[in-house]
C-alpha cells in the first residue's frame, strides 16, 4: 500500500481527515508549511496530540513533508520530491483559502485555490502520481437556483464571490489534467463544527454573524440581533442554508477515498435537510445570551442602534451572496455510495452546541503543544544516515506511535543498522511497533528490548527466522 499525500491537515476539515485516515490504517504523508512560531512537524504534532487526549490512546504519526502549496515545486527539495515519487500513489488535496474578497497583496484566494492546485498538479506530473482526490465546494454552482447535479460544473453561471470563482477554476483544472488517471471530486456544503462536541477552529460561513454578535454583545442587547440585523442581508428567515458537521464530512470523504470502486465521480457532500436562516438567527441569539462573557447593561438610542446595524452590514457585505437561499444539491452519487452514513440533521440542539463552542472559547482556538522531552524517536531516527537506493541487506519497518513518533524504514545488513528513512516499505521483511513512552524507556535503559517484547510493549512481526540479528540491529537505535 502506497502513501496518500494529504494537504490542509492542520485545518479544521484536514485535522479530521488525518485522524480518520490513520484510524483506517492508511499510510499518510502530509504537506505542511512552517510558520514563524512553529515548525511544520510541531503543527502536525499539535493536531495529533489533541486527538490522543480525546481518545485516550496513542496514534500513529504521518510522514511530515515541510513545504508550501503556493510556491513552485511546493517548496520541496530534491530528496522530498524523490520520496514522493517512491512512496506516494494518491493525493487528497484539501487545502484551500476561504478568502471571500481578493487581497491585492497576497493574491488570495487565487494564490492557494488556483496557483496551489497547479503546483500540486505539477508535482503529480513529476512524481508519477495518477490518483487525485480533490476537495472542492458545493458552491462552485455560483448563484444558480433550483436543482444542481453532481455531474454539472460550468454552465456559465455567475459566481457569488471570488472564493467560489477560485474554487470553480481549481476544480476545472483538476478535471482537465491529462496526466491524471482518475479524479474524484468532493463538494461539501457549508462546514460547521463537530456534531457531538461543537469543536471548531473556523470563523467562516455560519460563524461570521455569530462572531460579530458575540463581539458586540456588551454594546447591543441580543434581542436586537435578530430579524432587524438579518434583514440587512435581504433575508426573510425562510431561506435554507446547507450545513454539514465536520465529523460527518471527513468520515464521508475517508470512506470514499478508501473505496476504489467509488472513485472517478463527483460527490455532493451536502445535507438533505437545510437549516432555515430563522433557526440560525435564533441560535446565534441564544448562544450569545447563554455563553458570552460580554453582556449588555445599558440603554441604546435609535441612532446608536442604526450605527451598529451599519457596522453589521459593512462586516457582512462581502458575504451577502453566501447568505442566500441555497439551491437543491443532487446527491445521487453520494446516496448510492454512502447508504451507511447519512448526514445528520442539524437541529436546534446540535446547532446550539456548534455555536456554544466558539463563543465559550471567545473564538480563540489556539491549543499549546507540550514541549519536546528530548526522548522522542523522531530526532534520533532522523540523525541516522538515510537509506541508499543501492543499499544491500534487508529492510525493517519501525512505527512509533504517540508524541514525537513516526514511521521509518530501517536498512539492516546482518546485525548492523545501516540507516533509516521516513516511511514504511511494503517489501520490508518485518515490522516493529511500539509507542514513544516505550521508546523513551529503552533510550534511558529503564527497560531492555527483551523486557519490552515480553511485556507486549514492543511487537515484532515477521522476524521469527532471524530474531536474534533483528534484535541486535534494533539495539543500535537505542544506543546513546
């Protein structure tokens, strides 16, 4: 099984995709850029450690490729590009810019949603990746009304905003790429938080009026945040908005990615039961009243109310086209492929959970990652010589789960360890599995290999015929 290259793994949808892919035991590599305050590996580690805290167990780590979707060759050096050539056979392109107004300095959203798509297509051409899974949006339909088919794309429709235009262009580029063998397109509707917990890191779509209402809650009574404000967008309240919880969306995409007979189609990952704007308005008001730390305690003049209305109107103006009555999205392919996974109805209680989470967090979503202990497996394995393509001997797979873990191919000649490279090799003679706590104990000599094996803390598969030399070679990894 080759590796799937995932983009956008540190975002809301991408974090769920990464979790569900790893739970399906998919081999995953992620393309992630470093920021000024956090290297790429640490950004991925923050995502993984959050899932581990929630699930109460350690998880395997993806291979992290430091790069940037918006730069030529994705910012990958020759070694990383060669790694993609040798290991990856699929791409799940999920990264996107949600900018609704074009930024003349950054050129977003086109820089990510168009140029980034082209850069990824160029990488696929260079590395021989022929299977492309593309996360688009249901709103490539633009301002169309009535029924929108999964088989339709560009019918000359008017786009509602530059985000929709950029995503339409990107999807067309993928479908027209002649070097791809098969393209599968996923078109989600408006993504909201986790259906069970409300968890989100997003401030787009549904969250925009919620964030504004929460911000000005100490300046205006929530009773005035209802019909009066939404009428500024030309809404009556009966309009339907298509909202999909992120956990359902990601599970749907992963189920389809993992089912080759379903590839090569376009899927509307939408909700057959839209939410009315009136319910959205009521839930926003209720969430702010119940959960915001800002509360109004004064009297407003009509002029002050009018000024706040103007502020709301200016803030929401660029999203006016998004806040419209959504068309009817055909789900023929989706319903046929996912009968076991119906989209949950977003009712009052679920929407309130989804609204409560960011209000309680004051829309501050940063979660610090514990600092490294110095006993993680990653720096130790990365310090070994990379495996040469001309190397002799045999290879072993080493998978360390938990914080600081990763996946490596170890090259062994007799009982000598020659080197290590990231990623697992299907042709390896054996697999070695442990978590990072056990790895740290072995480094500190608080436990030896035999004790780790006897207690089930370290598992070796496929090395029965040469167990002694395997152990001697493995011992090299834990020597200080």
